[in-house]
């Protein structure tokens, strides 16, 4: 009866009209694989408005409802990195006497085994140049390959969007569109890269039998390497540590339990567990590892993979959406607590989320803090050492404080574009928090492990949980100082700031480490010259005897024993405006930090040199620089200084000068 009723409702003329209108207003996506920079110049959007194309279109209304979506092409990292496949294969195991130091003589050493940057390996120049483009470099294709790929993408779009039209009409429209695209492609081609030769490809596969290519911590464009056998040993040791516990339940059973919880919370489920992989810390004096919980398309059910492919979505795990919901919820709570702090006599909320917040606070209070000594501290471990019960109780207390301050029944997630992330009551919020903490499973080599201490590095809500955990410690500490009449000490924390696990205080230290149940250490190297996040803070004395605070961009890499690669390569298959965008973004950041024209000019020189080293064109950089000066620089003398510095930086680079 129910199905019959539904069928009759669909036959109702008013319902049929509504369904037709819904179908008519549906957005159609033309998903193009961004295989070559020339696609940037094709401007598919303008071709869809071309009169010849419109005349050939079987339904012009659908053409108006079409949106362009650029799918991204393969990156160097996709081709080179093999930590996931190596770590997940149950047949891989460490071997005795791997001989890596003999095979890769001269490389860095990590616990007696070879490691370093992949470009330092004894490999052919072709493979070295390919890896040197950076892990985010998107590999372009030849015009013929590009056209073949575009042909497939357009055929999918035409067959789906115009499925109600005849095959002859669809073919006529498709051929007309391809004719215009082919003409555009032959007009003006930018640099075309060549794929790896067969010999270089074979060389790459051979070397993967001995090393693991992995991401480099603090070097988002670099690719590192490590002895394959030693990586497998480190991965095995990490899983056997106290942080994880081996589960007796099967992966299917655990996924089914999570699926039921997701259904109860109204969240989309994915049939996949995350996995664990390592990033190498080459910038440290003592080389180490950072273990990340990630998601890969290598794992998951075939149905899940097919769904993600059809929807053009990145792979997700069974608990990804729960963590996303919690992230937006906790972000909303932090906004409320920050608002509450603005009404308090003593500062209880120390969380900062950007460099702009840090510099604006320093500039605003410079007269009050210029005679104080800046001190920086850093948690030695954070995410992976927090006891679960402590996390639950302290974050729940922070949530309760937010609910009570606003006197609300439900907390609305902020900055969430997904309508499935609905407002939750306090009890529902705590239930979601407990679910995200208790269900951090990873699937490795036919086994399932659960993180029983701390939160996963790479989790969507891990940073927010850590922030609210620390907030509860810090706000309670300030409340205790006020209640015990230690008002002078409480006042010293008026300028305290914490960016996740990094502290900045003026004339005082953070609360005792035992309150956090974590250890921290002081990172202040010079009492009047400290580095905090990406900012260098110097307290300087003027000739008049007064003191002031000088702010500039902190180049963290200047003291590293490796030189990290900065910025995406010019020849990467991405939008042609990428170089201008990078320059503008870096200079806007520098402008928000620096309070002297000298430091701003120095950063302009650094950015220009880095972009030129990555093959960006002089005229593109100049155009971006002049636009930045026009939009942001008011003082004519500073504008002249920056123009001179730009010309000098370009000339010096081409002449081989620093």
C-alpha cells in the first residue's frame, strides 16, 4: 500500500510538475582532468557560451546549469611515495643486515640506518630531476594525452547531462565542443613535461625494494627516504607501544559497530579504517619520526572506492565525519569561550589560531610589554600522551562552560557547509566527544589496533580537543590564582598566548607541567630574541634609551642541516596564475608580521629568490609585486624601496649572487 501510495503521488499532476522543475534546475558538472596548463587558457566556461556550441547543444537550458570542476592530475608524490603500500602489506618484514649504509654511502644516519632527502640518493639525473620537482608537483601530459583525457571527461558529461536526447544530438554537440577545445590547445602551449622513461621507471621500482620514500616533516614539497627494513621495524615498534592495543574483534565487526553509531548520530558512513604511516624529521639535530593516522584509497571496500570515484571525493574513513562534526562543534565552543574571556578581568583564554592574532596583540600592548622578557615553551609530546579520561572530563567541562555562558540548549557547529552537522545538546555533544575518543581504530596488516592513549595526529578534531583540554587547565589555574589572592601573578598572564603546543609568555612561565599531565621545555635561546611559530620577536634598545619590539618573519630553516624546497614548481599542471598567487600570499603574510620596511624588503628578496629557483618568470613576479604595492603599501618611500629590492633580487639571482 505504501509503495502504491508513493506511485500515485508521483502521478499527481502537481507533483509531476514539481519533479520536472527540480530536474530542470539540477546543476550539471563538467569534471575536467587538469592535465596541462594550456587547459587554463582554453577557458571552457567561455566555450560553453560560444554561439556555435549553443546552436549545437540539444538543450541550451542544461548548458546554463553546467558548472566546471577541475579534477587534479597525478602528483610526483602519488608516484614516488610508498609508505602506505609498504606498511600495509603483511608480507613485508624487517630483515637482519640490510646493508643500507653500503648501498647508500654518504647519506644521513638514523639509528645506524640510511636516510635523507630522496634527491641525495645515487640515482640517474632524470629520476633526480623528477623527484626534485617536489611531491606536490602535478605531472603534465602531452597535448595528445590531454585531448584524450578531455575527450573522456566530456563524453561522460554529455552522456549524463543529455541522456534524454538522441545519440545523434549528443554526438553533434560533443564533436563541436571538442573541435573548439582542440583549436585552443594548438594555439598557445606552455611547457610540456616528458614522463619518466622506461629505464628511469625500472630504476625507481628497483630502488623501492631497498628504501621507503616518505614525506618530510616541515617540508611539504620534499620527499625523504629511509632504509625499508628499518622503517618496517619502527612501524612495528610504534604499534607495540603503550599508545595502541591490538583488538581481538575483526575489522568487519568494528566497522559494523561504528556504522550503527554513525547512523544514530545521523552521519555518513565509510567502509574503511584509517592506517598509520610515518613522516621523517630531517630538520632535527637528532632525526626522528612523526606518526600520522591517515586514509588511503588503497584500503576500503570496493563499493566504497567506487562511490568515491563517482562522486570525485577524497577517501574517508569510518570516523571521519564524526571527527568533522566534532571539529565544527568545538570551534563554536571556542568562539563562545573567547567571547566570555573578553568580559573577564583576567585573561583565561590563551588560544590563538593565526600569526595575525599574535602580532596584533603584541602591537596593541607594546608599551606594556616592551620591558618584559619574552619566553617561549613547547610541549615535548601532546597528542599521543593525553590520558583518555582526562581528555573527556576536561573537554566536557569546557563545553559545559560554553553552554552555561550563552544559556543555550543546543550548540550550533560553526563554519560548517554540510547541513548534516546539526546543532547538539550538551549531552549529545559529550556523547559525540566520547565516540571520537573511544573509536580511533587503525587497520594494519590484517589486524586492527585501537589508540588507547591520546588522540591521532591527523584527526580532524585532534587540535580542537587538545586546545580545549589545555584551556580547562589554564582557566582553572587563573581562577585558582585569583581565588588565592595571587592577583599580581594572575595579571602577568594577560599577554599569554598558546598556538596548539607552543607557548609565548612575557615575564613568566606557563602553569606547572603536572597540571597538564604533559611535559614541556623552554625554547628561549636568547633572552631578547625569540622565535614563536613563524615570527621572530626581538626586544631592542633605541639610542634614546627606550625599548621597542621588532617583529619579522622567522626563517625556521636557517638553522637546519637540510634546505627545504619552498613553493610548487612553475611547470606543475596547475592554474597559470599560481606564481602570482604565491607571491601575493607570502607578501601579505609578511606585511601583517613585519613592523619595519627593512624586514619587509628582506622577505620580498627571499620570496623572489625562491620563486625564481622554482622556474617562475620575472614578469609574473613583477606584476604580482606591483599589484601588492598598489593594494597594501601607502608610504611612497616604502613602495620605492620594495621596487628597488625586487629589481636587485632578480638581477642578483640571474647573476648567481645571494
